[in-house]
């Protein structure tokens, strides 16, 4: 067990060194590791990986190691969107995900025809044997477009790739701009000029979605008539050159991302063209199409620098993308099944928290919780359905003394003939008297505020721990598939048991805190520690120093002579135990 934490550190270190790459998954900004969104290409300041992974990457890059974040609340996008009463949306690439929209949200996807028919020419993909040949072909294509005055947008999958292509174009003296997460401050300027004559822009997915590249360059808002005329001349030149040309440096795992990149060209009826360049060393090709494609290329006797270009190849690539999309959809759907369980629990906890936040007087709730907690505690030691020999009176006495700082003469009360229900009532009344005494010491308003603060603090603390435990359960429950068990059902069963235990724990800790803490005017909810209830412990014993104004002291009848034990023979000579005779 002592090596579990060490194993987690080793796993995080291996992932940091082997799976996560600088300028691909993250960048270094000053003294910080900043995550890069793989879909948008934008940085995500403030976001950190969990389970020590971010710290491992910080150690790998030699920057200062920050404290690990702990999850306080979590929700999937799907369940977040479901919180809205009405859902709708508009995007140019929803058609490929129509099945998922229907299954997850119950939304039908409707294809709206364009305002103006697109005149964009989507050329067939070109596939090369090696990455080097592909990059050379890209550079030649960009160079020829620039010479003819046609603007080019080169789409890349990562910051690293964008900088590699930038270096290649730089060697050929091709003037260009680079737009990635490192130059996000200049994004507006770069995009404004990306449609100019002969402009070359290398970009990650930052420019692949929601970006409007105006042919001829963007016209300023308060442009003069002369500026408008000059822009129209530039605009016409770009159109005559063929409009914006899109160069895709590799196929993404999702057709939707590729379609978004294509959609930068040929907007609102403009002319334009697109082409994707691939090599057998690309990630998607290496996983799905490398062996068959390489064998086919060798049979055709292809030489270095030659490319294969055929509709059959495009279909094969799209089939590979469909496979990846299906895998990703299954992963999202599986995650949603797990989050649906957490979502039900989340609703319960948040409703409890909202109820606490909406009022300043939680005394009735606390009294109800206290009665329930003490009832459960009491039944664990003493029960009317058990024989008296099986009662653990001493255990109950010790539990009340240790956890609630309340010491009651339980054995004495039982010797006096108090029944089980009355005994439980006396314990509840004694704890109530302790809290009433504290209220008298601090004032009603302060006590109500303290009760609310302790309840909220306890709820938040244990909910936070529960979320971490649920994460660990979700990560490990798949192993139960080896035992022919359904991981999802196992997760639901165990998480329900954990949540039931959480609710019980929250109630118990609230009662413990408010019963055992010594409160004065300077005490805050964050200072809660178990302390002796000096002057407030209802001991109910002769000679006990208890404030009579707060605790009504029960009358104790003292018997003359030596005390007779409950299990001793009765002095009357009947032969029965004292408790079954005159006890």
C-alpha cells in the first residue's frame, strides 16, 4: 500500500515524457506550462491536468512545480447542455455528427442550403510515401500560388508542425505569417491580411473554425470611398487568381475538423480551392491505411516525389476517419453513462446546498439531523430487540464521550429502570442542552450563522472527497470486465453505496462538529476542532457542575446500603437476577 503513491508518480512521469509533447499538447509561457486545446489550437490558461501529470510535465520542462488542483465540481458538456430547457444550434459541420445529436440530445439535424452556391473546387488528396516528400510538395504548391497572387491558408494539426512548415517556407524565401497559440495576440491582424494578394498564412486549428477570411483583405469599418475602391480592385485580383487556396497538411481524425478547414475558402459564393497532402507517415495513415497503401504504391512502381491521387484513396481515408469518429463517439457515450450516475448525485448535493444557502436559520434542519444521527448511533449499541446481555452500554458511553464530548451516566439510568426509548430521548435532550448553552454564550444570531457555516463547510469538504473517490472508481472499474461483470453496472452499484455513505457521513460530521466544539464570539466555522464542552457537558450525576438554567437535572433516588449490580442475585431471595426482579 505504501508504494501506490510512488506508482502513480512513475505513471505520471512516463506519460509526461513519452505521450505529451511540447508545442503540440502544451507550450511554455514564462514559468508556466499552458495546455493547448487539440481541437481549437488555442491555449487554455488556468487549466491543469490532474493526478500529478501537470506537475510531472513541469518537472520535465524545468519550470517551477505548482500545487496540484483538486476537483471541487465536475460535469460533462452533455449534462451541462441538458440543464437548459431548450437546445438549438447552428454550425456548418453538424451533418457528420447528426446521429450523436439525435442520440444524446434528441435533436434533429436539418441541412440548410447555402445563400449562394459554393464555387470552391475540392481537389483530390495527394499521398506520398514519406513526410519529406509531402512537405516538399506543399512548399512547391504554396510557392506557385504566391507567384500567381493567390492567397494561401496552410492548415496544420499542431504548433510544432506549423513551425516546421514555417522553417521550410523560410528556406525557400517565401514570405508568410504564422498563426498559432504563441501568436494569439496578433490573431486579428494576421486574419485581416490573410486574404490579400499572394498572402501565405500557416495556422493551427485556430484559423480552421469560425474565421472569416475576406478576399482582398479586410476593409476597415470607417473606410473612405477611395479605400473602398482600392479594396475592390484588390478583391477582384484575388478572385481572378482563384480565390483562397486551402492546403491541408494532414487529415484530422474527424471529418468535421477537415470540413471546417475547407470552409474557410469559397464563402458566400466566392471562388476557391482546397487540397490535402498526406504521407504514409501521418498518424491517421499509419494506423489505418499504411500497409495496404504502401504495398499498392510499390506495385505501381512509384518513385520518389510521385504522389497517388484517386477517388478510391479519398474514400479509404474517409472510412478510416469514420472508424475514429465511431470510437470517439463510443468513448463519449461511455463517459456520459458514468456521468449520468454522478449527475443524479450532483442534483441531490446541489439541492441540499441551495437549501442551506437560501436561509439564515438552519436550526430545525440541524435538530432533525441530530435526532436521526443519534438514533442510528444508539441502535448500533442498544436495541429493544436485543437481549440486555448483548447491549454495549460502555461502547455507547465511550462513543458519545469521544466523538460528541458528552458524558452521560447511561449505566446509572438503566439501573434506575429507564427503558430504551427514554434512554435515547435523554441523550438527545442532553446534546440539545449542550447546544442551547453554547447559544446562550454566543447569542442566537451568531449561533445560527455558525450552524449554517459548519453545515456548508462539511458538505463541501466531503463532496470534494467523494468526487475524487468516484474518479478512482471509474478508472479502475473497467478491470472487472475480466471477471465477466458489466463495468457500468458495477459502477452504478458501488457509487450508490458510496453516495449513501457520503450522506450519512455528512450528517454525522455536522453533529460531531457542532456538539464537540467550544464556541465563543471569536470562533469561526473554519476553526472547528473537537474541544471539551467545559461547563456544558450534561453529566446528569450527583454533584456535577452543570448550569441549572439550561439543563434540567433529573431526580436521582439514592438507595441505602451496598449497590446491587443488575446481573447480581436479587436481595429478596427469589433466585432471579436483580434486573429481572426488583431492578
